[in-house]
């Protein structure tokens, strides 16, 4: 049987069905903010300004949350380790990095140069 519900979000974080007083089912999708974990009902054309964080790769609940720039998982790690809430570790990758190359360890023997 084909799915006939009306999709309002491509990757929704939740789905709800409510039966109104007339006995009709009202279906809705929900999204979740990647910064503060707020949940809202998706209403296309509502005029509410939402955002998308390119660093966290997910939706944000609005302009007031877009400036946080710390993913929820990282914030939990910060709380657990006692670091500031806005701490973000620096991650970098370099081509031909001698530290990351997988070479066999060199064994030093006394008397060898």
C-alpha cells in the first residue's frame, strides 16, 4: 500500500498524527535544532525564519540559535570534561603528514648511529 501522507520535510526528526474533533487525522512532520535540540512542527509558508548550520549539517531553530556554532554532541562532551560551553577542538588534515603515515617503528640499538 503506498504511503499517502503529505511530506513537509525531507529528513524530518519526528512524525505526528493527531485526530481532530471531526474525526480526521492531521499528519505533521517535526524538525529538531542541531544546537539547542528544540523541536518544532514544520509549516511551509508560515513566515517563521529558520536556518541551516553548515558546520553541524542540520537545521537550526532560528537566527537566535544560529550564532552558537557548537553541535549538541560537542556541548555534552564539554560539560562532561569541564570545558567552556563554546569550546570546539581544532581539526586539521595535511597531505604527506609524517605523523599520520603508517611506517613501522624504528628500533634503536645501542651502538647504531
